[in-house]
C-alpha cells in the first residue's frame, strides 16, 4: 500500500482476496488505476461469503 507498483500501461490486473484486508481499499483502487492503460480492465475477486469457497 505504500510501495509504488512496478510499471504502468498494463492491459489488466487481477486482485484476488486482498482488498478486504487493506486499511484503505480506495487507495488500493487508486494505485491499480494508475498503472492500467486507458481502456484496461481491473478485476477484483473477493470473498464476501466464505461458504462460497
Ligand atoms: C488471503 S491472502 C491472498 C493471497 C493471494 N492474492 C491469493 O489469492 O491467494 C491476502 C493477501 O493480502 C496481502 N495483504 C494484506 N494486507 C496488505 C497490505 N496492507 N499491503 C499489501 N498486501 C497486503 C497479504 O500479504 C496476503 O498476501
């Protein structure tokens, strides 16, 4: 959450089971958005109901 992400211009990101742990999901979103190219895709895979595992 404090280190820079390694590169920009990504086509897509897949963030699985992280957003629910961080202190600021909004900051996480901002950081990911900053390294995805315009028109790229950010996928978030989170578990709200652990029974769905
Ligand atoms: C349940 S694991 C999921 C790991 C992996 N993404 C997966 O899908 O198997 C949660 C991950 O969130 C990371 N994490 C939690 N809080 C974090 C933070 N503040 N900054 C960076 N990573 C964090 C942990 O290090 C851990 O790797």
